C-alpha cells in the first residue's frame, strides 16, 4: 500500500505539470493557480506537480480520475490544445510527448506496475509558444487558460 492510498483523498485530481521559470512550459501550474481562484466540487483536488516525475506516483495512485495539464511537444501550432488519454500516450512511448525527462508516461506505467494506476487519465496538452526564461505565460497562452479550465470542468463528474 502506498503512502497516498493510506490517507483519505479526493477521487478526482487535477494535476498541472511544468516549469514556471520557462514561460509557457509552466502552463500546467499556471492553470492550477487560476483554478484555485474558483469554487470547485469538494471531491476535486488541485496539485501543482511542477517538474516532478516519479514523485507524482503517490499523488495519482488509486484515483478515480486524473486530469493532467502539461506543455507538450507536438506537430501543431503553438497554443493548440490536445486531449489525450493514458492509452494515447503509451502508444507513442518511444517518441515522448512531455517536455520533462521522467515524463508522465513513465509515471503512469510505474503506477500500473504497482497496481495503483488511476481508473481514468485525461491529458490536456498544450503546445507552448515560448520556453525561454521567464515566469509569465506569453499573451497567446494566457488567453487560452480559460478555455482549458472549461475543458477541465467538463471532464469532472457531477
């Protein structure tokens, strides 16, 4: 039994991944920051996962649903929003989609090996416009934060 499964937890986790020191690469944490400003259902937990990889296993284990927001490498225009599932990510295992070394794919696979994988995983990946040093999102990315929040809330069970 993992540490996470030993404590009472919310069934739904919204997890923002990214490095807030690299502008749009920190998109996930910026979305979490905005979500913290609104009233959300009590069964929903928010987590700024930063750039943690394997450290996130305890947080995702045994959840009913995990909704991830992350900057992604993809052959699309910057600012494009992609909705993916865990199955979509593992299909592309060798190509890598996250901008982090120990990425979400490996974390999900490790949780599966430990028999504590979330029941459902939805990933909203957003192609960054600028990943140079800076703590603010570019204007283009800041404008899509409300749309991503709307997509997240549409994924939350009633």
